[in-house]
């Protein structure tokens, strides 16, 4: 388990910071992930950590932006804070 889990989970209220699912419903600890991934020059610091369910963490991956299909503009993904 990530050494920062307890700190991040308490701050997130044990909910995924992206979809707001409760960790209790999944009956498995969520993952501490980097909001801005390290491979995208994100920092390994508390203000860049988020609690994420497996589905949200896998879906987001190392991406931080995507082309909006409605406007065709490049937009940043949702930032949980």
C-alpha cells in the first residue's frame, strides 16, 4: 500500500476524488495517484496526490488533457481540487 494512503484517504473522506464513489462500497482501499502524472512533470508532493478508485485511475492514466468532441478544443481533465 502507498505510504501516503492514510493521509490522502482522510483528506478525501475515503471517496474517489474524481467520481466521488465511497471506498466502503468497493470494500477495497482506493489508490493514491498523481493528479499531474510524474511523467508529465507533476510533483511527488501532497498537493498533487489524489485518492482514486481503480476505474478512474486507469481511465485517466498519464493523460492530463484531451480534445473535447463538442468543441474540438484541447481541454484539461477535471482537477479534483
